[in-house]
C-alpha cells in the first residue's frame, strides 16, 4: 500500500498511521522503533 502525504493533516490520518505501523511491523519491540516512528511523523523540521 502506498500512502501519499499532501499536507500536515494527512500525517494524523487513520490510513497513514495504519500504513506506517504495518511498514514498521518488523521493528516493533526494538530500541529504535520510537525513533523511526517519530522520524516518519514529526514534520516540525519542515517548518
């Protein structure tokens, strides 16, 4: 599944979060999961 993010509200969409969790499924429980998740959802660096 490919999710395209067009604006900042898309980051909080149910579809995006579900796709991201599926994408990161193999990293669940690792020490770096939160860092990867944050890197995909923290858009503050773009403003």
